[in-house]
C-alpha cells in the first residue's frame, strides 16, 4: 500500500511541472514544423541547434543551482568570457598548436571559473552581501579583467584542434558541444539528487536559518554552489571561444537574461529551494527551438529580445495568478541567515 | 549624558558612509593633483559636473527604488526608449520644441513606469526579475518596431539647446562649458530630497523598505506607494534620457544600455542598503561624484583605458563590502 | 447598549484545513480591561488578527462602536480606534524612535507632509505619558527588545485609540516595567480606553484584568468577571482538564552525561555550571533575556560559549560550531519553529531527515530507499497526522509540525537533546504526545534539557529546574520542592 501511495505521488509530480513543459515543447515543435517544414525538420537545422544550445544551456544550469540556493548569479557571462580569454591567452603564450598548451589552457580556464565562483561565494556566504549585488558587481570585475588581458580586441587565431570543441561532431552528426552539455547535465543531476550537497542545497534555499539549525554549513554550501556555477560558466566559455575561434570580454551579453528566463520557465522559484533539473533542461530546449524558429522565419534578432522579455514577464504573471489566493510570491529581500 | 550623546553623534557623523566617501573623494583629488597638477582646476569640476549630469538623475531614481526595498535594472532601456522614440517622433512629424520633447519623453516614461508598477505592485514579482524582463521587452520593442540607426539631425531648437551654457571658464587647455541642463539634476535633487524627507509619501517609501509587513499593518497603502515609485521613476528616467539626447545632440539606441551597473553601485556606495530602507540624496550625489571622478581621471593619471572597467569594478566591490560590513556591525552592536 | 465598544459574533477562520476559530463571540465595553487567555494555539492570535483587520474571517460579524463591518481592513480598524501591539511590535528598524512613534498619528490625521519638529514633540509627549526615556534620534534597529516595545506602546497610545489590544505584552519586561505598564493601562482605563491583554500568565490576569475570556481550541469556553474565577477554574478552563497531578519523575542514575563547568558568553550568560545525569530531564527557565535560550544555543554551537568547559560522558569536548555539536551527538529543537525549525515549502519527509542526510550516503550516493523508510517510520512512530511524507510541511498543524522537528533530531540518534520551547503553539493532544516521546528518549539513556517558560510543563517533566536571571544562574531546584507559584516568584525576583 505504501508503495502505491509513493507511486501516485511520483506520477503527480511529473505531471504537474515537467509535463506542461513537455507539452509546450511538443506543441512548439509541431507548430514550427508545420510553418517551415523544409527548413526546420532537417539534419542541418537540428545540428545547428545542437551547436548553439550548449553555450547558454550549460550557463543556465549554473544559474539554476544558484537560484535553488536562494540567490542568483548575474556574473555567469563574465566568468565564461574571462575563462575563455585566459585559456586563449595561455594557449598563445605557450604556442597555439601545442597540445599540452591546449590541455593546460582548458584546465586553467576551469580553475579561473572556479576561482571566480569562490570569490562570489565568499562574499555572499561569508560577508552575507546579497547575491544579486555581489554578482552584479562581479560581472563588472570579471569583464574588466578580461579587458585587461585582451586590451580590448578579441584574442583570435586559436588552433584548429581547440576549435573542434565548439564546431566538431561525433558519429558524423552529433555536435561535440551537445555531448558535453548532456554530460554536464547528467553529472549535475547525480550531484543534485544523490549527494549530501544536493540535499543541503535545497534545504539552504528553502530556509537558510533552519538549515543552519539543522547542521548545514551554509557558507560552505554557498561557496560550493557558486564554484560549480563558475566551473559551468568556464565550460561554456571554452565552448563559446572554441566556437568563435576567438575570445573577447563582451561575447554573449544577452545570455544573462536568457539563462534567467530559462530557469524561471523551467520552474525554478526565484525565492529559492524549489525546482528540478528536468524542467530547466526542457526550458533550454524550448528556448532553443524558439531561437531557431526566429532564425528560420528570418525575424530580426531584436524581436527575439522583445519576445524573451515578454515570455519572462508572462511566465511570472501566470505564476502569480496560479499562486494568488493560496500564497503570493515573496519579495526578493534576502533572508537573514541569522 | 547629554554631552556623551553629543560626542557620540559627532563621532557617528564622522564615521558615516557619506564621510567615508568624502574622504575617498578628497584622497582621489589630492592624488590627481599630485600626479598632474595642470589637470586640477575649475575645468576638472566642470567636466565632472557635466559627466555626472544624467547619471545623477538616474541614480536618484535608482535610490528611490532601492530605499523601497527593490532594484531597478530597466531604466537604461526605458531612457533609451523614451529619448529615441521621442526624437524619432519629432523628427518624423516635423515638430520642434525642447519643452515639448521633455513632455513627450516624460509621458512615455510614465507609461513604462506603470508597467513596472503593475508587475511589482500588483503581481508581486521580485523587482529584479520584473525589471530585467521589462528591460528586455522595451529595448527589444524599440529596436524591432521603432528604429535602430542613430538620429543626428535633431530639429533646430533641440539641437541648439545642447550648445546653451550656464557659464564658461577659460583655461590653458581650452574653454570648459557648463551646460544649462545642470539645472535639471539640481532641481531634481531638491525635489527628491523634499519628497523623501518632508512628505508622508516619501516616508512611506522608507517604511515599506524597512518592513513591508509592518507598513501594511500600520495602514500604509503599499501597492499605491509602489505604483507611485515606479511611475515617478519612469517620468524622471524619460526626462533624463531626453536630456542625454539633447546634450549629445543625437539619439542612439545602445549607448545607455549597461549603465545600470554603475548607477546601482553609485547608490550603494552612497550609503543606500540594497536590502531597503536606507539611503539619502546627499549620499547618492557623493557616490555618483566619486565614480565619475575616478572614471574621468583614470586617463589623466596614466591608467590605460582597458584597465578602467576592472578598476571601477574593484572600487565598486570595495564600496559594497564597506557598506555591508558597516551594516552588519550595526546589527551586532550592543542595543540601547 | 451604547457602552459596548466592540462586539464580534460567530467568528470562524481556518487555515489550510486547520480550523483556528470555530465561531467565537466577544464583547468589550468602553473602558474595560479584559484579559483574553488561553494556551498557545487556542486561536488568540487569530482572533486579534480578525479584530484588527489583518485577517478576514470566513464567517461571523464584527461591530465596532455600533457600526457593522463586512470586510474590515487594517485601516478601518485603526480609524475606528483599535490598536494592536503585536509581539513583534511591527516597528520600522530603519526609522528613528521619534518617527516610529509619530508615524501612525500622522498617517491617521491624513497629513501629506512631515513636520519634523512636530514629530519630535509628539514623540516626546507620548513617551512622557509612560515615563519612557529613549533617545529620539536613534534608529530603532539599535534598540533592545524592551525599548522597541516601549516605542510600540507609545505609538498605540498616540492614535486616538479606544481599544488597545496587547499581545503578550509583558514577556520581555522586568517586574518594574510591568508595574509601570499596568499603571499606564489603569490610566488609559480612566480615560475610557478599553484594553484587552492577551496572556497566559495567571498573576498578571489577576492583577490587572476586570473580566476574562478564555479560548480553547478555537472556541470560547468561559467568560465572566475575574472574581468568578479562582485559580483551579481558570486553569481548568484553559487546559480543559483538572490540573494533572500525575508528575513524571525520571529515574536518574549517577552516570553523568553532560558536565558544564563555568561557561560564559559576553552579553548572554556568565559562569553557568550544571550536570546532567543519565535518565535525567533538566529544565532551564527564566524571563526573556535572562540567558535561558542562549545556553541552549551555546551547547548547540550556534553562538558558542567563549570560556568554560563542557564534558560529555566524562570526555572534555569543544563546541565551536553546529558541526562540532552534532559530531558529539547534540541535537537542538529551536524556539521559533516556523523560522528556525522548519523548511515550510519542502515535503514532510525531507524535513524529517534534514539533519541526518549524511547518514544515508552509501557507496557514494544517497540511499533513497532507506530515506523513504525513515520518513515513514517517523510519521508512524510519532503518529504525525499526515497521509505520506510527500505534502509540504506547511499543510500540517503546529503540533504535528513540532513532532516532525523532533523526528529530525531523533533521526540523528542524539546523545543529548536540547529543546527550547518544545510545546509552544502546540495543541494539548500533541503536547502530551511530545512529553511521552521525551520520556521514551530518557528511558533510552538520552540526556534531555528542556528550556521553557511554560512552568507547569517544567514541573511535570523535569527532575530539576535551573533558574536564570540576568544571565546568571540564580539557582537549581528539585521540582518536588516547587509549585507553579513558587517558581514564578523565583523567576521575577529582583536580584
């Protein structure tokens, strides 16, 4: 009997949040396929989607864990570009075609990403400055550091081998970057579901005071969360710089809004403690489908900005209507951690 | 005891946020004077004043929002929309007039502010997310429906007013001129100061920033106050955007975008707490002044341009840390 | 009846399936001092919120000064002359004392502008009325709890109040301040202002109130002039049973579980020493601010002691953080369940294992099957009224929520469990259940410390009670030598 109760509970959960997103995705794909069958339902189109999606997809996953922890990370794009720039500069310094240089550059980028995340995490957790303010300032600093290294223009002329990460395919069809994204998502799924950290992340996001009273080391969890976010940003930065064949401090500036939109659409609560990876992954795909549709229909990219803003606001208003009566969304005012 | 209270008050004044900012500004000025004495003169002050002009207007708006416990990242998009759409409208329709342009831009700002007010006041959406959304929405709308290219052929009166000066100073380096528009932020400072300090509306902004629930229980109309805040801010942002266009004598769709960072930083350095309830006009003026003095003089001090973003970022984060640590110290200090 | 100021009839209110008020009537005459009494969770707070317009009732009628209100808003209530002083005072931490006091007055008189000179004068006058002396220019965030309350009282007095409702007004006050408060209340009464004091403290009820209304489980169970109630009737009405003479006397042996030697933390407590034996239940009590809660927080590493020594099972241990405390098997049920104890939005099950996630780590991954088993086990063992571990914990009643907080700690298999206010806001049935759980724990050799201001609870459950006064240990008493009156006298005794 117990088993039965659990099972219906499980099914209900799937239905509620994820199923709607799945239906939305299917609906979108059907609509776009009917509207532009010749352009949308092609291997080339799916492939190009597979190339674009990982860039902001990996960043969105970082944004997701920061939001589950009750914060936000507005510096993801800055960390991504800085990591890419450091990798590029290192590879140039060692010799563009050296394999060791490439490996070193990639490792260095990952370390830089984590260091940036640790910087954010320490200020947020240690000094208890709201995440919003810290990461907003940090974005400026990381971008500034990138500028200091590049002195303005992009660092171009990266090796062919490096550019394979963002442009290559495996099995003649599947973009390497997409494989990377799937890998990252699977690892993150495991981390969130099957590690102590994953559980503590939700506890912290749900109520930071109670989590302290339950023996959670809040500072440690916050620092870890932002380090993971930084690491993911670095991976995205590597993909981006590899894709363009160059690194610059102002690539992908639209991604901040896009990652936030994806998380909200994917059911991550802006006040923390709620949301699942599956929803975010579906939201990533949905946003990519919309992007591709815009490309196919030759709508100018400015309209995309408009529509993304519209979707974000619409989703928030719908959540308000769904929640009004029972409970209203709290203000973003940081909870005191005690 | 009275004496003790007095000395404590004096001590508090000297260790307040404003004073710290004043110390840093003074330090900066001495440093600049030391490195390049010729750059230190009335011209420096005029240049700083001119570059502060629009930023100060935006910063006052941001301050009001932050005092109320929110944050607004949509004002650059709003300002851009107001100034560009107004200019385009006037150029296309062939009408001219400085005052008229302000009225139109202000009215547009009012409408956009109403949108923010609805999302925050009625729908209770967290302000950061709401304003990020409207920012994207409005900037996207401007670029896709109104236009993209710079407008440089302003109508004659509007073009002319950018060259109206309050006064000019002759220096070795040339003529430094103070634009007539400096009056706008000064008037605005006075208005905002009066509003915040001497009206119940202003006090209710502090009240809801201090504790929304208490404000509700005390009988404040939180929703109405939030609507007022965002609509007032909308109008000022519209006018601020128009000022920017008239000063630059062209309207473009990108230059202001991204300026929210600096403005928020200036407000926070000026002593406003991002958690709401604290902040005042003087502090914001000082915060804006500090950031402008630093960014204007980095070149004078021989710092390469590509270091600027980073150094200003560093300044901002240090300012934020000082403010936060001070707020925490107050929270932990023995109670009376 | 023109002398009736407030009349409410048949008020019903429920929250998420829990009926907090089941049709309550209440009448307050002008200039009357009434006490609204009842145990925690009886619906007192909800009733106040309905009267003040903060909650709208599901059913029932509110008539103020002869005027019937269909939907009472906070502003209506204030304009009609009803002022509530909440337990959290509803002050603005970012505004000055003067402004906090004068703000409502200015709001009520519909002023559009602020005259700062007038604000100060108003505040000064209001403070003079109750003889308070707080610097006017100081921000309220820097005030102590007692002074914050003074500010709230001043503010309420200023508005042309006809009825002032005080929610547990004396909890944080010293005996002298309480006496002054009562003087003020009598003065207000002379001016025709009605006062309703919400409290569960017997002595205060007898000292100040003329009439009494008692609520139990959301219903009015007794009402009348104070002299019709002797203590036994009062207590019986409140608790719904005769005073239980069944006291639990844990059988302690000589094995010391915990030895605390001279621990201190500046600003909280000094030089506190006590022992806890196996099979022993130790009570710690004292007024608010006496340091009773702080000792619990120190032993749990939340705000560690800065000097002194702590031994567990004869071994000297260092508790510098919550992690240290938990490593040594210390568990802590915090005072404020809603903000400190629970993850309201998360499922019941997650709440039960929140402190013991680490123990489910097998072979590098969390064992969900074992977690699920634990969740079901605790729901059954503690008879938590929940269909499954799935629903969010906010759907449960206070008593069931508290059981889950207990389960969270029981699941860590503690050697020492500290409970701060274990039955605050808990219905009587759950209260008995919780006491039973504690006895079971003690029988299993767990050391239990109960920190509480619920004196009957202490007398019924503890072997010994430590009394804290002004951060210092004022004495340790065998409960066999104590009764409620004696204990409450010991608490407020001026040192």
